[in-house]
């Protein structure tokens, strides 16, 4: 991914979220370029995963 960003003279995203919908066979991606998470001693990978999981659940319930 980093090499492709360099090849096309683009910034590397700091966060990439890909959502695949099996029923519609569609893949959607969202990219962020701002600093999303930093080296925070209180924020663990599991916390980030749980936040993402809740976000996905809310989108499914729409």
C-alpha cells in the first residue's frame, strides 16, 4: 500500500476501513489522513477494535 501511494504521489492514509456487503457483493472503503490514534498508554488495540465493532453494528441496524 505504501509503495502504491508513493507511486501515485499520494499521502498514506492513517486509517482504512473496508466494508464488504455479501448480499449486494459491494466493497466500500473509507480512508482518513489525519492522526486517528497515537501512542496512548490507556488506549489498547482491543479498545480500538471494540469502537470499530460498535460503529459497524450501528450501520447494520440502519
